[in-house]
C-alpha cells in the first residue's frame, strides 16, 4: 500500500494552493488567525466563492454539483484550506443532510433542496439531541403524529448548533411509540419559520451563542418532507453520522493548529529565551506532534485503501477519538504558551458591541480554541461510544 501522494495528487495540491492565494480574502484569514468571530455573512461569502469555483461540495456526486475528486484529493483540499486560514464551511447542509437526501430522498427533494444548499440560500441545523437523549439518541421523545397530509410535531431538541441562523432543520422524531426504539423513528425536514417553533439560546463556556434549545408546539410538517420511509429514519440517522464523524477527527485542522503552536512558542519568551527552547515544553510539543503524525498516517492508510477499492470500517471511530484528543492537547499547549494573555473573553472581545480588543494577535484565538475544543470529544458520538464501536467491530467484544 503506497501512502505517498502521486504526481497527479501533488499537482492538484499546487493547484489548490495557488487558487487559495488568489481567492481567499486576506481580511477573512486574518480574522480567523486572531480568533475573531465570523458572521454568517462572512461564511456565506466564502461558500459562494467556493461554489463559483465548483469546489463547495467535494463529497457530492458530480451530477448534483460535486467535484468528482478522490478521497485523497478531498484530504489534500481540506489540508490546504486549513493551512491557508480559510473558514471552515458549515457542514450541516453540505456534509450531513445533503448526503442523506442524495441517498434516501425523493427526486423532488433532491431537485429542490440540493441547489439551495449549494447557493447558501438555505442554511440547516441538526435536530438530533434532546434532554435525556444524547449519546443514547434512540431514546428521543419528540413525537410526530400524522394528520392527513401533515405530521404534527411536539417536543424539544437541545444543543442545536446555529438554529438561530437556520432556515431548515433535519430532525429525528418518533412516529411509532410502540415500536422498538430504533424502529419507530422518522427523518423529517422542517422549515424553521413554521408556526410553533421557538428557539432559545444557550451561551457556552466561551461566551458564544452557538447552540440553542428548540421547542416544537403543534408544528405542522408536510408529509412530503419525510426522507425515506416512515419509522425507518434510524437508517438515515446512522448514514448521516458516518459522514459527520469522518470530518470530526480533523487531521488538517490539527496540523494548522500545531503550526500555530510552534509559531507562538517561538515568539513568546520565558526567562529571556523563546519558549520553544524550553526542554519540557519542546517535549510536550514533540509528544503531540508524534501522535498527530501517527493519526495522519492512519488516515492516509485508510484513504489509500479506499483508493485501492477498500471500504473503511472502525477506523473512522479511531480517528475521531485520537483527532479530538490531539486537538484538545494542542489548544491546551497554545493557551499555556500565551500564558496570562489567554484570559477568558469579555463581552467586547466577542464582538457584541465593537471589534475585539486583542492583547496579542493570538490571545483571543487561544482562549476560544481551547474552550471550543472541550466539546469535540462529545459531539458526533462521544469518544466513549466510539470505543464501544471499536470493541464490537475489531475486538468482537
């Protein structure tokens, strides 16, 4: 198995680098490097730029607007985008609900929703987690009762990322309370402007309004918005989660963070010398870098197997575990390197009333990234759940 890039893949990497140099706005990359918030308008601007190039949806089939890239090319593209400081595009529409619609949706659903995702006309959020139904997602309680041509939805979702921006939600609901848990669930597409929907903000540890509670009070959803068969939504849910977990490991993102860590450590001084010259801190950097290199090699082996016709298995769970643990380790070291400047945000720094007041070019980013990385080992299936998956699939326990 050859895990080295081929000449064509290296040429593709050079093409992506050149395009990013010419099309990624400098101001946008600077905001990311300094930890400043990106508005919805910033993200839409970047997604529309990618869409004009035809590079917004690498994972989609070509007939729906995909690129036709191999998995290795997708890996290269992600790596170069993070290295250049490009925004991370919202995944709920592109990488989560779109693959489900493509595989399980009707022709009408495909023709209506997919183009609107590409143009950023519709933004999506995910209605999965509920109070008491997070890792044990099949215990969800939100009900959908069919009345003629509509489902009437009642219940609650929580930790709903970007629901305050979303036009649509893909939502798991219970349509048969008498069936075995996974058998009685359906997958609905819900217009967030429908009467009866209430979105309540949840302010997270880093001071951000990213997630929300969503309440449904007799919300009427057309039956035509059912994806797949009634009571078979768990099949859609599992399919979606494989796409979500594939990207959570974030090898490219971690490499960009490691590069920032080394830069900060070379600039910050302790006792009159750069921090990177401190033997203990250098050892900590080396340890996390070795783990990242090992995870990257595992990722490349998986990609090479796919390129050679294989199918990935429990590797996605392993990469999710290690990728999130490595991200937490790197962001901790960045905060440690920044030292007292890695202080919690104050309201003005978050940009509620004015531009952030930064103590250094990376103090704000250090705080945000450290706090934000805490949740990475929980969402998309907690790391403990991924270990169970590995035990069942590989160890046969």
